[in-house]
């Protein structure tokens, strides 16, 4: 579990494959603190550490993860947002991020507004019910507030601190991004889709003595 508050930006040093798994070697300031089997959110994707040194760590991604995310777009030298998993005694400063990416969206445009940046991303319209104005969304692992919503499109404001602390300022129109929609919204949508009226009305309750 993560918060969407990026700890640091890493750099991809090596990309390789093993069977149907994709391996990434990432240089990071907190590599020495990691342990094998630990989860790290890499541009919004929860991946498991399988090797580490004092300055680098290796994660692997399954075929499903590669297909659903922008992992195939990375090159050696690509910068990547990193966040370690949430501790039970930590503040939840962003929102609940699982690291399970829903889809790859695409940057439509980036527009400077003062020192901030307005980012508009497009996505498959089937995810429309999961995006609400002033709700939360994770873009490349960054917790952001939705300011505007249209079908298959939303806009967020990236504050100056986030512009400097993440890779969002590296994006260009047309770039693909990892999108994770709000987990609570997904559960609510699922419950609503499965809801079946019970047939209980005020009249039936009165008839039953209520």
C-alpha cells in the first residue's frame, strides 16, 4: 500500500528479460535500505525487489503488468518516480494507492499556470465512473486531485513542489502514463453495479407490523 507521495526519483540503469518477466535495475538513494521481497512503487506500479546493492535495486514485472502499464516505454536512462510501501505508523498524506495500475492513459497537454502545471490526460471511457471532480487519481504514482472531468479525460493541477520532486515535468503531449483510479471509488462502483432491489418498501414494512 502506498500514498502517492513520491520519495525520490530513480534512474533505470538496465533493462532485461527472464522468461516472460521484464527486469529493471534502478539506481536510487534508498536502495541500501531495501530488503529482498520488499515492494516499491515504480511510476505507480507495485513491484517486488529481487536483488539490491548499496546504490541499485532490481525489480521484475510479469507479462500482465507489462501489458497494462507503460513499462515497455522505458529506456536506459529513463527517470522514474519511486515510493516505498506505507508504514502502519506513517501519516497518509496523499490517498490510498495500491500500485495496481488500471490502464495506461495518454498526456493530452501540459499548460503552465504560474509556477504550477495543468496536466490533462485521456483514458478509456469505460473508466469514466471512477473519476470525479475533486477526487483522487494517481498518475505515474503521484497522488493528484482531479480538477476537471469530461468523458475519457481529466485535468489535474501539479503544484510547484511536485513539479520539482517528480518526473511529471518530463512529460510531453502524447506520452503514455500509468493511471490508477481511486480504490474506494472502484469498490463503490462494483457494489452499485451488483445492487439488486430487495423489494422492501414502506408499505411492506407497515404490513409486517413495522
